[in-house]
C-alpha cells in the first residue's frame, strides 16, 4: 500500500471517531451548559438569581446572576412570562425555524452516507486492477516507454547486424519521412521479429524505442485476453486509439503468438475469445479504416503457429530474422557485456567466442555473469580467462558434484565408460568434432561426460559425421562390455532422454525418415508429424505409412545403429591399450583436456603436475582455447 492510500485510510478513521463522539454528545460538542430541572428553574427565578432567558418553544436557555449559563425544558405554563417579568428577568424569544441546522450541520448529517459512498468507490477501483474507473476492463494495458529510464540504443545491440539494419530503416523513416516519400516509398505498417529464444528481439525493440524519438508503447500478447468476454478486442481498439492520438508512434507487441495463433485450431473450434481479439487486431492493422502513422513491431519465437492473415504484406510488411550470432557476432556481444565487469588483460574475447558456438545473446550474457560470480567467490579483484573457462564448463556441462559418494568400482566403471567415448571420438577425426574435455566428476545429472566442440560454426552435417556420432554414442557401452563382460554392463548408456542409446536411436531415425540418408528408403520423408497437436492445428492432420514401409524403416534404423555399434567395438578392440591409458589417467586426474588425451595416446605422456597445469590453462594455444562451439556431450 502506498503513502496516498495510507493517508486516506488514516483520515477516514479519524473522521469516523470524531463523528461518533459528536453524535454521542451533540450538545457538549459546541457549548458548555448546565442542564437543570424545571422546579429548580422556578426556585431560582423566585430567588431572583436569573437575569436573562431566551425562550425557543419549550426550550429555555438563560444566564444566572453569577454569569453561569443554564438550559431547561418547560411545559406550557401561561404564567411563566408573568413570573419572569415580575422578577425583572430580561426575556427574549425566537422561533424554532431560526435554529435550523447550518451548512456544517447538513454536512455532518450527510457525512456517514457520503463516507459509505466514498469507501465503495475506493474498493471498486482497487478491485478493478486496471485503468479507467469502474468500467475500465476494456482499456488497453499498453505502457508508454520512458526514454530516460533504462534507455537502450543501437550501440547496446550487437551480433545481429542485418536485423538491426532493417529496424534502423524504420526509425529513419519516422525521423525523416520525406527522404523515402519523394521516391514513392511508404512507411512499413508492421515489422515482425522472428528468432530463437534469447537472441535479443525484445532488446532490439527497446533500442528502437531509445532511438526513434517518437512515442513508444509496449504490451505483451497475453495482456489482451482475460476472463471477460470481449475484453481482448476492446483493448486492441483502445490501444490503436491511443496510437492515433500520439501519431506517429510505435507499438511493440511482445510474444504475439499468445494472441495471433491460427484460427479454427484445436478441439474447441474457432469461435473463442482469443480469435475475436485476433480478428480485431487484423482489422485495426489493415482494415477498412486504416491507421496512418501507427507502426506495429511484434516479436515471437513461434512463427509457425501464427495465422497466415497476420503475416501478409500490409500488416507485417517485414519479417526480420534474429538468429543466433556467428563468431564475429559473439565477440561483439561479449564486448558489450564485458564492459560491466573488471576483466583481466589476459582474457581474449575472440578465443572465448570461438569456444561458444551456438550460444545466443542471453547465453553469452549468462556466461559473463557466471564468470564474474566465480571470480567473486574466489575473492579475486578481476575476472581472468580461467574464470571464463570454468563458467563455460558450468554452463555447458552443469555444476560439479564433488561431494557425491562413489565407490572405487563405480569410479573405475565410469572411467572406462567415458574413456570409451573419448577413444572412439579421437579415432573419428577428422570427420567428427575434436574433444574439448573428458571428466569422471559428476556434473548435473551425469556421473561423467565427454564434451566435443566443433572447430567452427556448422550449418549442415554429412553422412560421415552422423555415422561417426553414432559410433561415439556406443563407445561407452562397448567399453563396459569389453572390460567387464556382457553380464556386467550397466544402465549408464540408457536411462531415458539424453542417454547414449536414446541419442543414437533418435539420430538414426532422423537419418532414415527425415534426412533421406538411407538407400533403401530413398529421399522421402516418412512418419506422422508429432508436433501438429502442440502447434495448435487440427488433430486430424496425420501422415501415416503402411505396415510394410514401417517394417523397412525399423530395419534401416537397426542397420545404422548396428553399424555404429560395430564400428565402436572394432576401434576399442584394436586399441584396447589406449583405452586402459585413458581410463588410468581419468582415475588419476579426474578431468582431461583434448590436448592431454592426444598426448596420452600418441606420446604416452601424462600430465606431470596437473595442479600447475590447471593454473596455466589460459594458454591460448591449449585445447581449451582453440577448440570451441556448441558441445556434443555423451555421458
């Protein structure tokens, strides 16, 4: 509760208490009078102690000879005036109408009713929760951005240069429309920002607000629809009315998929409140009554579910893709976030950028923040390169669980399991990604893991790469089988989503049914699309295959899986000595870098002093720095 409401309640309480006391003792509130009985009044008159009286109906107010005031009630006594005159009492009379309540009295008499009305209005406004008084449900919740509060400019947006150029043109159009209009160009009606989560769509919109110099309204897609029928459509109308009053202006709708999904979808039919809101939005954006000077900018990471009528030119003239940044974009983003921390001179942000492929802007911001937190935990004055590496491992693989109790047998099995992954991965080069790190320290939900990072950003994968991936997935299970026997293999390779067997099966299925990488099945996409219901479309849209084709698909999937399994088994059987070396090193040092694994296999060289090596891991030429990108993790 704010100060205004608190003061109001204090005044109400005080006035109520005063009013109660006033009505409890109305006479004593204004004058100090002595009430006497009629017989006493007569005796005082007989004794000559009454000097003055004022008669008003049956009420008599007077003054004694000692100056004390009194009042009494007299019956209809015709001799009273005569008695008073005989004793020389000064008599005055006044009609009853002369003492009618004054303005103050009227206000006091009406005060309880007025108080009740005021309290009722107050509570109605409080329950409303929105603007516009008692009937303000349909008012728009769009907020006008304050340019001075947390202002963001295009300088604060990095890594999405093409998208920034597109929206910069919109801002230029608003600032100098003649530059474009003299060539016949028209200002875009709408601009749709599309991209994965965390790529900076909302940040880009805030930068537009900071640069535009025009009114900027912001609203979320979920703010339109509430529990009342017709509220969404009413809020859309009110939002555009506000836009017309402040024209030219920009309206930013965040997460527009909340209100812009395809109509007629789902089991409930298409006549619901959300679709009414969408219909009103379509009409307002480009309907019979056009809105000149009102530009709509919307953001979503689900463009596939949006209604086609919303995406057409005239409503959203531009669709700007805000994708994950490449290595140059990641470096620029890291520079923006690194300005906020005290960074050591040994930190090379280009090296950090190389080691984080596939990271979004939000991931990189989190990486820099985690590095700063790790440095603060160690009581450092600056953030070093090693802090960035530790933060990267924490973000990619999860936090270390060193306190977890494991027996020696479990550690040995984990070491051979991860050693199998590492050895198969090493022998898959150059078709597969180099090893970044192998560890038997429990991280996240895994007892150990091997992480591979590509040397550069990849946009497509070859059959050789995917088959190598299948072999690496089975490296751990095959190593357990070779070392401990078939009867002693564990559930380490299984266990649900993200496990080795799950990854291999899903990859093989995708190769056969989606990527057309099976000679038997050919370049045809098979199977029904499981995403249809989730995306809000009809549940009747299925894409089935015959029993004969399904059997062929299963046979091809099994063929690819067996091929990967046999390849892993061949490598580990032929190079069993290397497997023992890696497992021994993992049991001794717990964590090995890609460079150290290479030295162990090729040079039979073990890290001499792992502690000293850990301090020097910030060497730019090490495997930690030179190998980067979104990890391929096998457990």
